C-alpha cells in the first residue's frame, strides 16, 4: 500500500474518532470509505481527498490532531472531579526573593483522590522560576504566570500572577529650580519636584510630599511646589514602610528659597553725553524696599565706547553710542537702560587708495577713492569732497570722474569742525593705454585700445626689435602684428604733451608666428612610416618645386621634392591658398619652405596601377628662398 493510501486510512480513523469523542450520546457517525476502481482516488462521503497532495494531507492531519487535543482538554474540564485555585490571584515581590502559595483543591466528585500532587511551571523563567515544591524565586523585573497542574490529570490547573520588582537602593529629589518668586506672573512662582530612583528601573513606592513650613511654600500630592511668602523651607518626599514587600520607610528633601522679587529699577539718568576719558557714577534704586535681593548687574552694549563696573561707574573709552543696561539678579530679570553718547573728533584722514596720493585717469573714467578716518570711533566721520578744477575732474562722495586733460587737486575734509583734511593729485592725460605689457598669442596680432582725453593731431610711434610691427589704425588704436617670436617695446608720445609719453612692452609668443617651434620640422621618412599619426598636425617642411599645377579658384597645387632635383621616393603634395601665393610668383626648381597642417592625398599612379596615399600639406604660410 502506498504512503498516500496509508495516510488517508490514518486520517479517516482520526476523523471518525474525533466525531465519536464529541458526544457519546449522539448517534455514531460513520464515514464509509469508497474504493473506486481508479487507485489514484480515495473518497469519503462528503469529502474528496483526491484534490490534496501529500504535504496538504499532513497539514490536515496536524489540524485534526490539534482539534482532538482541544476536545480532550474540554472533556477533561467538563468532567473534572477537582477545582484548583489560589487565595491571591496576584503577588508582587522583589528579585532574588522567594514566595510560596499553597494551591486550594476543591473536590467536585466523590471519585476525586484524597491527595493531589502538582507539576509547577512558570510562563517566563527569565522573570520568575518555580521549583517542584512551588517555591517561586524572582529573577528579573517583569510579569510571569505560575501554574500548578495535577500530576494525575494535567488538564486540571490553577495559576496566579507574580510581578517581580527591582528593589530601590537610593531615592533623590530633583527640581528645575530651587528659587521661587512671589507675585511673579511667570512659571518662576511655582516648580515641579520629582523623585529619581537608583537603579533607574527600581520600584518606587507611593510618595508622600510635605513642606517643613507650608506658610513659606506648599506642595501638593504630585510634587508641585507653590511659593507663599518670602523665606526658606524644605520639601520632603516620604516613603512609608511596607513589610509585605520588604520596604523600609525613608525620607529625602529639597530646599526651596522663596523670595520677594523686584518690581522695578529707578536710574538717575536715561540719557548721557560724555567725552572720551570722562567718568560718571550712576545710581540705581531697586523697588520695592522689601525686595529680597537688591543686587544688580551692569553691562555695556559696546565696551569700546563706554565701560561700566559692578558699582555703576561709567568710563568713556571712545567715540560712539552705547547702552548701559542694569538688570536685577533675583530671577525677576527686570532691567533699566541708559543711552550714552561719547563724542570723538577726527584726528587724521588717510587716503589709502591710491597710496601714492597721485592718480592718472583717462577722460570718462570714474575711480572710487578709499579713505580712512582716524580714530575709527570718531563721532562724525562725514566728509566733504571738492575739486580744484572741475573741468579736469569732478568728485562726489569720493568718486572722481575725469572730464578733460589736465591736472587738479581733490580735497576731502572732515565735517565735524576739526579742520582735518587730505588731498589727492589727479592727472588726466591727453591719451592713455590701459596696461604697460601685452603678449601676442594669435597670428592675427592684437589691437590695443588707446583712450584719448582731447583731440590729438598725431601720436609719435617708435618700436624696438624685429619681433613685430606696430601702427595706429583709423580709430587711433595701436595695432601689433607679429613677425618673429621675441620681445620689443612700443613708445607712444604726444608732441603737444611730452609728459604723456607711454612705453609698452610687447612679447610675441611662438604660437603667433610661423617657426619651427609652433610648426615643428618632421622628417619625411617619419611621415611615410606612420602617416596617420601626423594627420592634422602642424608642421613645416622644405623642398624644391618639381611641378606647378594649375590652380583652381582658391587653391594652388605643388609637387615638392624634399630630396634631390627630380621625382624620388621623397615627394609630397602641397595645397596653397591663392590668397597667400599665386602661380605667377613661382618657378620650377625654386626652394621653398611651407608651414601648415599635414594630410594624406590619394593619387592614382599609372606605373603602380593602384591608388597610392601620398603625404600632403595644406600650407598656411610659404617662404620662397632667394
């Protein structure tokens, strides 16, 4: 017989036993198995088990066995001959202590045995453990259920709950404040006290709060303390003795100071004007006269203007304004204020930018002048600005605007009556270049703007060196065109104003000219060996013209031999834009040097009968040897 069929027979037997056990008085119900011819199907009346696999039938079996266990327990309790109870349904005790409670056995039937032996168990042995005699020992803080089951019928049980507590080792009182204010419309008129247990999870018995002097401060049952009158008292937290739990009585205390707060402060002055170095002793009266604490704190909003000591003595340190604040120290946080002005005249005016106190400015430009007024705490730091010649330069709030060529003096003077001033010389040149050194990095050269303050018929121009050429364009701006890498100078001079001569240093970078640095010489053999490595690479190469081909509208094509006087294995093509070289300018056999970008040129060779890649250069500049 297969495993499935054996299981089905067992399941059927269990189900029949279950039905029979529910009620002995009911008519016996029989589930008849039906064995069809098909061996893969097993049927009971009303139940088709063929739809279940092996694992599902195991689950059905477990469910049936669980239900049978419940029914067995129900029948056992319905037919119980004894009742097991305990006098106390709940007991509290501390860890590492032992308790015992006798089970109470009530006989329900004459068939009950005279004596009952018990099996003891705990629902949580980490909280409480019980031995075979019913002695319960507390292990850790928590709740557990202790159960006594009859040995002869474990369905007969009785239980009680134990609460295991952590014993209190130390108790202290904590409060947010030990000072209360009378007649204060704030939280400072009352405070809450609380108890702190050690260890933290220890059991705290009921706390009884009391005051040693309720006329000064009273306390309610929750530990809330109310101030009643000025004075000191002690708030006591008491724990009553509890022999059942093993708790001894104890008391802890917290001192409270109830004070009469200040209601106001009278100052002898609310506004003062002092000079630097002057002192003044300020007096302050605390109200009411019965205030418990009349001590005050004195502070200054700016010690660099005025200082104040603990007695209210003021010392003027520097020009400016500051506030003296007087505050009560009794917790009422009342304050009064006196505004103090300390005067300080201007002693020095320094022009910090430009440092040399000389300024060159082109027409139409504006420059902001930086000044420093000393001392820094001068009371009035306002300045008035004037120009000795408004047709050369005008000034407003330190901003100088050049309006015409010439010279003038700009003056800034203090407005506090001290008579302190500073001056700056301004020169507006007939022309100006913004910079004295320039570097050319582009082959097209650069244009350097020249700013003019007046009409100039002609500027004289001188250059040194052969690195570049210089000229003035139609807008009279300086144009630098590079010739060779190197340096030189340009001197611009206005004959009508010799003092306005300007010298400019010009550097020509290799990138701005055609030479072997910006266009390296590449050996023909290297190009042929690895031509693709040089595509679009700047290069220079020299050779003899072997052939001049007709030019199209924009490009002239040359055949160049880099070795020998005829066609050899060292031949390249050159494509030259006609804007830099025309056919009429060349003859065969002329020696030339080309600067440009390397390319590959495809050419059909009749001798080779194949397409051959020949090196080529797109020229950007051509030099013809004499």
